[in-house]
C-alpha cells in the first residue's frame, strides 16, 4: 500500500480505502507475500483488466478528439505543456 500511495500522491489510509472499494467491486484482489505476510500485493482481476482496457480506449479517443480540434502548432505547444506538467509530478 505504501508504494501505491506514494505513486498516487495520497496517504496510505486513502489508498487502503480506494483498494477496499475496488476489491468489493471485483476489480482487484489482494495477495499476501509468501515470505513476509505483512506484504500485500494488489492485482487486477479479469474484470479489472477489461475495465482498464475500456478506460484506456476512452482516454485515447478523447486525446484524438482534442488533437483534431487543434492546429499542428497548437498540438506542439500542447505536448510541450503536458511534458512540463508531467515533470512536476515526477
């Protein structure tokens, strides 16, 4: 949970709550470490993988719509801005 929380820039408590909801909906499953039972690994279920694929396709379609609404110059500026924003989160 600590690794997921750090990646998501949220507290461990917040991440635990989010994972609990996803487990209850059948999107992810928890697995304990074999060597250290304190370690909890989280994996997508088949249902979770299907939803992840749909979600990714939705994002790609949205990006495509945005790109087609912009000129080539605007697209280049958008890419530059997104790269700068992403660098802040790294």
